[in-house]
C-alpha cells in the first residue's frame, strides 16, 4: 500500500473543501506560491506551516502529514540488523564476513536505497579488514613480535566497529566504517 505524500494529502483536503489555492492562502496566511510549491512537492514545509494549513482546512495535522507504516519500519530495522550483524559469521566460516553481507546486499540493494548504502559500506569495510588481516599475517616474516599486536588490533577494531555500527544503524539509521577502502563505489 502506497503512503500518500504531504502534497497529495494537501491537494486532496483542499479540493474536498472546495477551496482554490487562493482561498486557502487567505484562510491561512500562507502564500499562494508556497501552497503551489508544497502541492507540487517542490518543498517540505515547516511544521508550523503544516499546522496553519490544517487549521485553514479544518482538519487534523495528521490528515496532512504522511504517516509511516510501523510494520514497514520494523521490517527495515530487522533487515538492517541482519545486514550489519551477519558479518560475525566470518569468525566461524572463512570469508563469511565478506560473502554473507555481499549476498544479502545483492539481494536487497534494489529494495531500498538504505540497504544499498549500508550494504556497500559493510562489504567495503570487511574486504578492507580482511586485506589488512592478511597483510598483518604476512608481516610475521618481517616483524615477528609485532605481528601479534597488529593482528589482535585489527580483530579488536573490526569487532568494535561492527558492534558500534549495529547500534547506530538501528538507532539513527546511519553507519560509518573507518579505514574502509571504497571497492564498491556508490551509484
């Protein structure tokens, strides 16, 4: 089910009342040009403007504002949790930290731009960390004692970044994986 936008709701409510844009402007002190831009979807008005429009149309603010589907948001959170946490399988299955998020990203990237953005970041990060890990193991022949600390630091850093990004992805919808080489570029 498609959720109506603010512009669609405004046009619907205005026409339902039989108002022209000029009539609504006079009732609300919101300029005609502003109403036109909102109805065309060219601008996102301030909440105060939406309140004025709602009062002028004698409707509730919720009748104008698009309400997100809570079920859709819940599904999105579950996919984000899976996308960010599936990399932990890399500690059990070799290269699982890259392959599982890669397959999941390929499967979900077209469904939502958020999945695409986060999936790219996750895959880039784990390819980079795997590369750094392999280089730290190779450095054993160059710096035998130093290798242990470098390899441990890479593993610890990877775990901390994975946990931090699970939390920020679920709470704020963002992720940041430092030290990641951009193998998969954004569209």
